[in-house]
C-alpha cells in the first residue's frame, strides 16, 4: 500500500533542486531537502513511539521546520493535530485530553505548562520547536537518517484532526482523510491554474486549514514555490510582492495593504492571482482593491470540515459579495434547515455540500456526526445562503450564531460563560458585528448587577489568560436588559443590528 497523500505529492515534484520554500531570513528548502527533512522527522516520531493512526498535537510558531513536521506526520501515518498558538493552557487541557496524542510538540517557553497537562492524558513525549525551527525535536531529527519507508495509508485513512467550534461551545475535532486533502488540492491546482512556475506569497498561519492545506498542499501539488513569511506585515509583503505570482489572504490582509502607499498598479501588474477567504470580504474592499491595482480579488468559500467548496471563477466575473460556483466534484444545494427539502433557486436556506472534500466526521462524536449529515450524505454546513440566477452562491448569514473573526471560528457560549462568572455580572450576550479588518468583531453586551461597578476593563482583564486573544471581545457594552422574544430567548439579531456601526471608520 502506498501513502495516499505523500505519494501524490512525491509524484508531482518537478525537480529535486527546485526551491519549495524560501524565507526572508534566507533559509531555502528545495524539494530534495523536503523529502530528506521529512524523512528525518518521521524517523524521530517513530522513535518516540508514534505509530500509524496516532495523533501528534502541535502548537508551535510558523516555521519551515513546522511544515516538515506536518508532512513527516503524513509519511509516518500519524494524524496531524495543529493547535492555534493563541490557545491558553486551560484550552489546551481540553484538546489534549480529548485527542489523546502520543506526542505533543510546543514552543520551548510553554513546555513546562503543557507537560503538566500532557502527563494526565498519557502523552508519551513532549518535544519542542521554537520560531526559528530549533528545539528538542529538531535536534532529535538531525540524528536520524533521511531515508524513511512511508507508512501505507489509504485514501480514507485520517491525515489530520482540526478542532472547530461546536453548537454547545465544546470544540469538535473534524477528521480529515488523506483524500479529503489530496482531492481538494488537486482541484484547486486546476481551478486556480497553479503550475510549477508559480511563487505563492505565504503570510497565513499554518495551524488553520487556509494556510496549512489550501495554500501549502496546493503549491505542493503544483510543484511551485513559496515565499514563507512568519506573519503578515504590510511592509514585508510589499517588499516580497515583486517576486511572487500569487497571494492567498484573509480580508484583513487586503484592508491593510490598501492603506499602504506602495500599493499601485505597477507594484501588482506582474501578479497572476489574489485570493481571499476565511471570512467575508466586504464588497467595498473588493471595489477598492480593483480600483487601486486593476486586479479583482478571487473570493472562495470553505470550512474546516470541508476545505474549499466554492470559488469565483478564474476566468469570468468575480462578483463582489459572492463566493462563486461549486468547485468541480462538489455538489452544493440550498435546503430548508428543518425539513432538509431542497429549496427553489433564489430562496435562502442552509448550505449543504457533498464531495470528496467533505470530512469523515467528528472525533469521538458519532451522534454529532450523524446529526450533521443528511441521509443522502450531504453535510449541513450551518451557513445560510442562496444561489442566484447565474449560479453564484451568496452567503447571507450563519446559523448557530457562530462568529468568524479574522478567519477564526468563535462560538459565543464559551465567552459568555467566562463573562457571566465575573463578579458583578448578571448575564451577557456575545455577538459578531461588521468589522473593517476582521470581518466580524467579537462584541459583548453585558447586564450588571444593581450597584455593581464592573466596567469594560474589568471584563477584558478577567478574560486574559482564560481565552485565546482572537476570542476576546473587542468592545464590551453595558445595558439594563437584553432584548428577548416571547419565549424568553435573547434576540441576538436585534443586538447585531443595534451595534452594526460600532466599528465603522
């Protein structure tokens, strides 16, 4: 048996000496280096006790070594579990306890705290990688042979688990197979016309499906190269842009680049493609970008559970405010949320998708998995949308009150639970309202106890260290009462409407 994903990657290597990754600091990784480096890391993982099917949890800063570790897990037959670097020890306790990884890899500065919770979960080893890609795991890998016999993995075997927000506030582990990742990357190579001549400017995080799978896997399948930036910085991006042919980003990238004086038609005339995703792109940003550069941003729609589902066309109209058409091989329909009946064209309902990109289910949650799929295999995304007369998909909202801020999913219940525990608070409601940089800004509306002096600073201070920074409210608003319907349910739609201009510039 071959290793489904890595065998496909290996088969598409254009030449051993072709550069795959280059960093602004001068590190260069060829495709030959990639094969050798992943072999060393795979041998190190096996020596630590990792067997096919075991989970490897990774919370490290973005580095070339972190990419090698991801692909080494694939080669070893392990299940890669990337964790947001903003997650606190309290949050990691749940993820590590739920996934029960064999090995955890973290930043050296966090090892002591993580080792304490890893011990409770039966983790065999806690290793380190720092932002430069050095650490105990890198040291171990350096002592191993670059030769490695890839573990046999079938198309349906797990390659990764990515945790995403749940309707009760409990994160769910989305199980992604080798073919979920491989099929989507192959499709995007063709649909977005990537070739070995492309150079992708990669400024996305790699603990998220966008930067790790959509960007990295697509470039691997194309045999292209990446300019690998540790984090987004407008000056750095503008400096590297002349060497790139494509860039994938979140709306924040584009709003900040629009503020850069160096963004001109001449600075971008050589570029082939700008892609935006992970959060809604404002039509205003789309129009401003086109006016400044002459390029139309290509917006697409994906999820942790499905990778990419739709895309505006490479050739043809890239319509602002839409996410384009279903990708080849992906079936998409609009259904009544309750009955599941398919709705006529133009009507708003829940978006449901089916295809080789759709995940296998939620880790150790068979009942939740069953509830999220229709009997005919369509996955219920929870996003509300419609399909217009030209076939373009429009996302008009989301069920379950999920907030997407800067490309990250945030479920209000988790934040509300922390705020409600603050002394002097009666109750709270957390909503997402339009934000020019982040798509949606996490906003807390709080009712105080009579006579309480709790203020915005008190709330925000209480959340520090309890929640990842991206989950923390950008503003806290105090009210006498929360709006409710006749059943007593808080009307979050009213709150969103009342505060829709809170972050307007």
